[in-house]
């Protein structure tokens, strides 16, 4: 009786420590995604980066400000009969924003906006992929915890029967010792499953953000993995729908505009300059043009740097195109492998292992089989059930990766 009380107290503390069966609001996966996009500080920071890029276009479109120079002083004539008095001088210089330079500068800034917007989409896609993966991780750990508790309850029931048979002399004490050892293993597995479930819940809340309460619960199942489109359909839509490729193309455009801007800056720049001088003897007005002649600095350094950046951007775009195609193929292969494993485990292996366990338990109750055979059957069933949970999670993980590459919400078709 004392041993049973200890076990009962352990189970109660385990349930309290695990905290998986939360009493808070239940969230489905689309609700978690919406909550993250609305409240995540990381998403807000990425959106502010896009806003900063838009202001960069306004900065690139601004005309140069005029320069005004004003000088005042006194004049004192050295000649006999000359006039002395106050003297003033004012000068206005307005740089001319040449259209060919202005267009390239604005084009580079607009390409930067496109790059920032694509980067925001890629960031949101990666965030949603993280949330989806950790959502399925929580469901996986919850399923493992439920199975561990079922195994523990089953071992407790078996141990009770063995203890009764040992007391009446129908079974050797060795079976009770073995049952106690198996129960300790079941307790350890249940405790570890509880800790893993709580850790997975913390990781999911970290991905979603502070808007998700600590005592949340989830609606859903590892079985609920959406169907996928054929790989050829996704592959054809990937070049236009992928934010990673869109960002890489925008970077190529920005590098092209920057190179063109640096080349056009080699041309002479112009400014209109006007002024007047006012002294006691006369008043002088001036109007002219100031030209900066690119004689010594031909901007070979900035042009070479922009050319190298353009080549780098083009290489990165080609690498991204190849990498995304390979990642998509690998993800679809992983999805097909996961589907095959889940089908095999659900349709045959797990069912046969469960039937074998039921037969072994019935035979043990009627005295036709020993306790060790029941343990062997239970281990086989537990291993098959664990493989099924892992296969379902791998299937969900493959779906998450494909959706990340597509950058589309929740399995929707493009």
C-alpha cells in the first residue's frame, strides 16, 4: 500500500509539472499564425525596415538644397577722396540635379524597396514555418505523453495482478521484481515525456510571441496534415511566388541601377551661381555656371565596386534558383517517405503489434503465457506506436518545408 501511495503521489506531481493539459484558450494553427503576424515584435521590426526603404525613395527623389552665402564688413579707401563705408556680399548656388543621374539614383532606391518587401515576405514565411513546425512538435510531444501515461497505467494494472498472484503463491517473486523494474522505467519515460511536452510548448510560445498566453492549449492532431499539389505545379509557380528569389532579383536590379549611377557620376556636374556685391562706390551683380570637371577622379573605385556587387548578386540569384529547386525535390521526397511510413504503420505494423499485446495479456490472465511474453509484446507495441508518431511528425515537417518554400499561407494554392 505504501508503494502504491508513492506511485500515486508521483503521478500527481508529474501531471502538475508537465502542465500539458492547460485550461487556457485553445488555438488552431491558423489562429497561431494570425496572432504571430499581428503581435510579433520581430515582424514589426521587419515591417519598419520596409518603411525605412520607402523613405529612402523619398530621399533619393529630393532635389539638392541651395547654398546661400552672405558676407558683411567695412571698406576703407586708401586713395585721397575715396569713399569708405559698409560693404555686403551675397551669393546663391543651386546645384542642378541632372535627369540621368537622378533617374538612376531613384531606380536604385526603388529596387531597395522591392528587396525589403521580398525580405519581409521571406521573414514571415520563415516565421510561419517555425510556428507550424513547433505546433506539430507540441502535438507530437502531447501524443507521446499520452502514450507514456497509458503505458504507466497499464504497467500499474499488470503489477497489481502480479502482486496478487505472488501473494497467493501462483507466481514467483521474480515476476514482481521484474514488474517493479518495468514500472520504474514507465515512470521515467512518463516524466521525460512530460518535460519534453512542456519544452515544446515553451518553444511554440517563443515563436508566436507574448500575445500567446502561457496556459494555452491546441486544437488539432498530427493526422491533420494538408494535401500537397503535384511537384510540377509547385515547381512552375516557385520562380514567381518565392520571396527569396524575388529578393535576389531585386538585389540584382538595385546593383544594376547602382552601377549605372556610378558611371553617370563620371559626367560633369553643374550648378547655377548668382550673387551681388554692394560697396560704397558701386553695386555688382553676377550670374554664372559652376562645372565640376572629372579630371583626376574618374570614379574607377566606385564603378569597380558596383560592378563586382552586380556580379555577386547575379551569382547569388543563380545559386538561389538551383538551391530552391533542389530543396523542393528533397522536401517532396521526404513527404512521400513519410506518407509511406505512416501508411505502413497504420495499416499493418501498429495494428498487429496491438493485437499481439492483447493476445499475450489474455493468455497471461488464463495462465497460458508468462509475464515476460507480455512485456515483450508491450515493448513491440510501444516501439511501433512511437515510430508512428515520429513518422507523422516527419510527414508534417516535410509539408512545413514545402509551404515555406512556396511562401503561401496554410496550404492554400497559389
